[in-house]
C-alpha cells in the first residue's frame, strides 16, 4: 500500500462521517466518493518535489509553530509590481526572518470594482498585470527554495457575478443556478434579513440583489457583484476541493479561507459561525490531508471572542478544522491598550479564550490589509468597569484623531448610523503617532510587535510596518479606490528608502525576531497564560516550557511601570539567573521588581546554566 492509500484508509471514514453530518447519511457515500476521486486525481498529478514536501511536513508537523517562524503579508503589486518582482525580493524577506508569505488576492477578479480582488472571476488564472499561472508556480518554487511558504487567499463565501458559474446560472443552467441562493420574490430574503447584520452599510446595504437575467433575488452579503455560494449544495464542496488541490499542486502551501464565517445560511440567525462552517472546513482539510498533506488552512474569521476558538477546533473538532486562525481579539486589544494606557481590559478579555489545540496556532498581528473593527464584547468591558459603548466610541475617536490629545491619524471607515459603530483605517505607523511626529511613536510600534511576537502563534508583519510606512495621502487618486479609504494603509513599498531606517524600527524589529528565534518558550504549542496585572499599565504574558517559564511583560503606557516582585516569585524567576532576553542582561531589580521604561517590553527568563 502506498502513502496515498494509507492516508486514504486512515482518513476516509472521518471524511464520510463529516459529510454525512452536513448532507445526510443518504447523500454521504456519493459525495465522499466524489471527493476521494478529486483527491486521487490531484495526488496523481502532484509534482515529485511537492510530494517530497508532503513527506517532510508529515515528519515535522510543527514547522509553522516554531519560534523561528515569522510571517509577512502584502499585495504583490504594491510590494514588488509582479509575481516575478516578488521572487526577486525573496532575499529581503529572508533577511527579516520571514518563513511564510501571504500575498493578498491575486487570482483573476472581475473588472473594478472588485472589493480589492475578493470578487474572484476565475480561480484558475492570475491577474494579468501580475503574471501568469506559470509565474505563480515559479514564485512558489523560488520561495520554497528560500524556506518561505506561500499563502494565498481562497474566497469561499462568494464569487464574482462574472464567474463562469454565475454566467451559466444567468444563461439558464439549472445545475449552476443551484450553486447560488436565488429567490423569485422578497418573501424569503425578507425573512432572512430580519436577523442579518449589514457588512458594508455605507455602500452595500442589504444582503440580496435583484438580477434581471436570473429573474430573482440573489444573496449578496458583501456587494451586489459578489454572489454568495450555496454550500448546502455538495457540488460546491467538490468544486472547492478541486480548486484547493489544483493550487496546491502549483506550490501553494497555505490557504487563507476568506469569509469562512459566512458560508452556511440558517434562517433566524445572523448566518455566521454556524456549526456546518466547521464541518465543511473539516471535510476540505481532510481531503487536503489525503492528497497533499503539506497544505495548511488558515481561517479568516474576524468574529467575536466567543466564536473564535471553534475555527481552530474545539471538542470533537479539536485540531481537525483550520491549522491557523487570526487572533483578531489580540490585535484589537493591542490598540485598545495603547489608546487607554491600561492593560486590564485586554487581560480579562484574553483570559476568556481557551488554549488552542496544541497542533494549531493563532495568527498574531498588529495590522493587516483591513480596517479595524472594535470587537470588544460588552461582557468583557463591563467586567472591568467600562461602559462598552463609550469605550468603543473612545477608540474610534482616538484613532480617527478627533479625541483631544490623540497622536493617531486614522480615518473612519463604515460609520453605521444605527449602531454608532465606526471602524478605522490607517497604517500602523500613522495610527501609532509617527505621522503626527509623536516622539514615542517608534517605541509604540516596536512594543506592539513585541506583544504579537511573544504571545504565542505565528506572528505576521504587514507590508511596510517594518519600515514605518505612513498613510498614503494619495489613496483616493486611483478612481477604483476612491470609495474605499482602506487603501490609505495599502501604500506602495518605497524601495529607494527602505534601507534608511531613521526611527530604528527596522533594526528594532529584526532584533525582536532574532531573539524570538532563540527562545523555545515561544513555540506556538507552549501554553500561553495571561496574568492579572499588578501595575494596570503592564500586560503580563507567561509562556510555559520544560526549560522553564518566560514572562513577557509589556508597558503600554507613557510612564515608567513595574513588573512586581511577587510575579517573579510565583514563577520561580527571583534568582540570580534572571535575564531579559531582549537585552541579554540581568535586569536591575528594585525591591525585587523590574522597572520598565515607557512603551518597553521585557522577556524575562532564567538563563540556562553554563556547562561545567
């Protein structure tokens, strides 16, 4: 029996069980057979070097969890013009310590507007301005040679109105019409919309769009040109299994499952985070494990804290859904701490999340391509004595620069008049005060990265944050971008000045990455504990490991702060061997406490004993 047949024999029963729970016992055998056929064909076509990668990853399943792993995310055109240009910058990425590169949507979208590329017209081709499928294969090969894994977006919830499935549906193909949610009148849409939130209330109100060619109302969660897919139809599952494995055979190693939370619709709910979402992800992951086990899934689930753990798997799904998921809550709390100069809300909120399965990892990040929505639960805010509405309003005011004394320079994105919610656009550097000329801005930027690098998971740097890129003042000059101010934090990489580093951000970040690589406590499988703050301005994160604990302390204020003596005592770190890994030196103690400069971090642990 070959390796494929062994994996199939092991995993097919789980695949059948998962499929039966979504589509019913009667349909399960046929759907399972179809998925196995997809897996077998993909494995037979898989290049030898990728089969070798499969075997390597099966031997080293924690490759993406290691302290040496750091990610980077970028738009290919904004970073280097074309896919070939990205390949030419591989050495730059390795110099930053990058081992994982997420390139934003590059599969062929509809003509603008296309939601930044998330309205995909053809999953099997590449945007012509970026290159070709052959260029994508070459890039993946180049990156793999540098030890960098390529991650691409796979939009699951919807396709562009111009996608071949939608074109066929409009032409009268009943099989393809069944790929979408189409209703002849408003009765069913109105019933759903009674409980559906609006994602883009400013420029895409409602969740259904009338289409004359369909003679019906089609579900469009995000924009009228993005048609939601009916995952209740097993043919859609089979199509995406084939798409994933086709791209995997080009060398794509990680798939960011875009809008994953929305794929299952249930009347009377907000149609997000439904149980079938996790079952369908599990089915896709199982197919990938059979045919191409080097592949990882990353859930783009920007959801509330209570719903987040399920995307890495809880209970019976533990470790069997996505391998990676965005820790949106940590990102939000970093910005909340910096504005409020207080770690108590972040501490409480982060304590509510369970440990992820030991075979998975959070994606930790300070900034990404998207806006920042203040996903702070009412319960968490009230637990620490905050009015949740007032706190979210404060954060929007602070980061839009309208709060007195604010050093942030952001833009309001999608002001919802009914709820009062205001999301924020802006580059990390501009939001952290560099654009305003605040003298402590660089320290804030490095502190924020120190938090995500020490928290636990796979930390990802957004393009340009490593050089302190400011807001793009010309973001609206491109007509296709003028209605979407998120382009303010998607500037073009200024290669001519990248090496200048006037604020020490690049060198500081490289130092953090270098130190992280040396600390086994920062492996993603090591448990993460959030300790109650003694000083309200200090976030205390403890990482357990057989070599001893590491205490990552972050002063989120503009004043001096302290790591109290009792914290060191409880951790067994009140010894002469105490060292701050970030300085390589023993910290100066005052009455047993460690002093932190404003916006400073310390990674405290007991230095290993020297060999005799």
